[in-house]
DNA sequence: CGTAACGTTGATACATCTCAACTACGGTGG
DNA sequence: CCACCGTAGTTGAGATGTATCAACGTTACG
């Protein structure tokens, strides 16, 4: 593929499309969750200027590989990703599922190159944010800096919750916690808290939670049988969110 | 206890002691690992000025609790800590063991209050760094900012490695990886790569690795029997670091 | 329409936990 | 200084949650 298609030029007859492509943070539905949170109009425009382009990433396509040089952060504009580390046996350990408004690549700042791989779970779109330019903005945009620190910190605490899950929960608790977590993240994006589609395979869920595929399947079937959820393929409905929460907390109301 | 002992006053006949107490980052052995890494003399002094005091934390004493308001980061000057989350059953899930030169509290920036608890594993000492003052310094100390980002990022990738450990390793691999990790951290602090003291109990190791105490004990005994390590209580010697590494990677040379 | 990836369900195996008994150590008070 | 006691650690035997193996159903897609 060519690195720059002709239509990337700003002058074009189809103004609307280009506008949409050029449209930056202010027009993005994720801007209260993402890096521009809290910025005024002027600062947001300055931020938009450093985002050199938006990039479409097709399903199963890799956004970055392990050992790729780090120079960009990626803000997910649309779609879902998974990030994973390679374990020594050639397998992978998924460290997170990311959705619109979340930032990818923060783990690479320290090492200068990527330590994990990010793959799109569906056709997606990210904003490329050159980190060097972002650092320049930090100098005189303290609100932006603060939001960046917030996002890094939230990533740290997210991972701590995953450790808690992996280290001290039963399979059933893990599964319930996983569904509850997805639910709350969709809520904060304006979607239903009870109905959503799983963007990942059972195998990916199992990998993430430290469970076998078969266990994931059995657990979902079990939840369905006891009526706390309904599942058909990737479509999930959380019929009894409170019960699901209490299962996650270790008290099984249906035991 | 009184909040300020008389000897905290700068004027004192025992100049050396006071000097040591006042002495900031430049005199601290950890300064190439910690926040001041890469700063010139002047910048380091400005950083020292915002560190309002050093605080001793006795063994088993809590540095901060869950829900404590966040306003400080803590740089460990001396000693060891554990951080843990509370799991719903009243237990804890240890999310990390921290040693000198490492930063505590970064996970609280996002929420504004602490989400985990930090407890000293031995008599320790930390530098209190008011985060608001640190943010002020960031404005005109880009090198400091960069190092801060590095440290946050490294924390994210550290946690990802723990996820890999918890999610896809056998008990034996976890234990080997744990020892190898401690080893490498002691090396970068100038200590032996093969001889060190465990600062935590078997129970804490097990909790961290998602294993029962008894399993930890059996694994250590097993390693001792096959000659890859020597253990006596908290004293460990890694007799065959390469073997230990390959056990961690999944290939057991002694199987 | 065929094929491969995905998902489900059952039977069995096994890694690790749990329970239990015991030992060793370190601090404390007599 | 010694005896005591509680905590930490070890080891064994048995229980169990989850993985593994195997067979099969289902969906998506070329």
C-alpha cells in the first residue's frame, strides 16, 4: 500500500467526507473520556493539530508488534482491540481488551519500544498521536498533562484489578467480574448496561481470565441456565446484574 | 509521637547526621533509578525542595490505606513494601513488592484517592513528594516529566508481566520467575544477583503468585532438593540462575 | 456447498488447594 | 537464662476445581 493516498490531500470536492476525516477531537464522541477531556476550544485545536492522522485498522490486523519502536500513542476512536504479551511457549497472554476512548501504547514509553502487541478485534479506527509532539504540548497545557496522568494511572489501577481477578477469584467469579466490567464500560460510553456483543472469542476470554475455553463455555452456559444472563453466540444480555455482581464478589446467590 | 522531634532542627552539633537527614536526592544511592534520574544539579535541588520530608515507616506500618486522599507520591529510600488490594472476602491480593528507588502511589492519581494499601515489610524510609508541587515542576523540567512518564510506564509493563505470570504459568514457573525477578532488581541496585533475603513471608509470596502457602513451601523445598537454589528461612541463594530462568520459561531442565 | 474456525458438552486426569500434624524460630516475661 | 507461646514454615494425605482430551454441533465464509 502507498503510504499516502491522493485523497489524503485537504482539497477535495467531497467536503463533508474530508471534514469528517479531518474532524478532530471536538467532533469525536469519545472526547470526554479521552485525552482532550477538559480542554477548551483553543487547546483542543492545538491537540488536534498534533494528531497527524487517523488510521483504520482492519479486524485481526496488528496495530503494533512487540519490539516495534515506540513513537506514537493511539487513541481508539472506534472499535475494539486486544493487547497481549507473548508467553515463552509461543502462546499469548491477553492483558486487556480496549474500546473507544481508551489509549494504547502507554506501556511502551518506559522501554522506548513496545512490549506487547495490539490487534484489532473488529474493523477499527485509531488516532495516531506522536508522543514527542504530545510532550511539547504538555509544556503549556497543564490540563492535558493532568488528563494524561489520569489515564496512565487508571491503566495502572485497571491492571491491579486484573491481578486481583487472576490471583484470587474462582472461575465463576472471574467470568462474572468480566461481564460486569464490560457492562460498566459500555455504560460510560452511552450504551446499554445489559445488552452488548462480545467482540472477542471464548478462547480470548479464557486466555485473558486464565481459564480454558471449555470452562468459559461451561460458565456462560451455567449463568444462562440459572437465568442471570442470556447468551447466544456473541450476543449477551445481563438479566440479573445485581446477582452477577454478587457472584463476582464471591457470594453466589444461586449456589 | 510528636510530629517533629527537636533533632529535626537544622542546627545541631552532629552536623553529619543532620546533613544525612536533610541530604536530598543527590546524596541518595537510588537517584539513578528514581525520579531525579538525569537531572542536573540545579534541577535536582529544585526537586529536593518540594520533597517536604522524609518519613520513617516501621515494619507492618501502613503508608496509606484504601480511600485515603491522594496528594503524595512516595519514593522508597530504604526498605521494602508490599501493596495490596482488598478482596471481597476480607482477604488481600498483593499486587507488588516494592524496593528502594521505586515509586508508590501512582495508581491513585486517576481516582484522587488510594485504591490499594501500602505496608512496610521492614523498617523503611520514604520521601514524601506532594504531587501538586511535582506538577508545578513538570512545567519547566521536561527531563523530570519524562522520567516520571518512564516510571509510570514501567509500572504498567511490570503489571502486565505479573498478569502473564498469574494467567499462564504453572506454580513452578511462577516461583522461578519470582526469584529471577527479585534477583534482577537487586542487581540493578548493586546487590548480589544470587544471594538475598526474602523480606516477605511465604504466605505473602503465595498470595502474590496466586498459590497456597504450602505450595510455596513445597516449591522452594523442591528447588532446594534439585540444587537450583539454597534456602534457609528467608535467606536464598540462587545456585543455578540459568536453570531457574529456563524453569520460568517453561522448560524444566530437571524434569 | 464444503470447509475451517468457533463453540458446546461429557468423561477423565491432574495440578494445586485444603486440612492436619508437626517443627523451628523469636520474642517475652518470669 | 530459661521456659513459654505465638507465628512462620514444613510435610503428608486426601479433596477438588479446572484443565485436558474427545466428540460433536454450529456458524461464517469462500
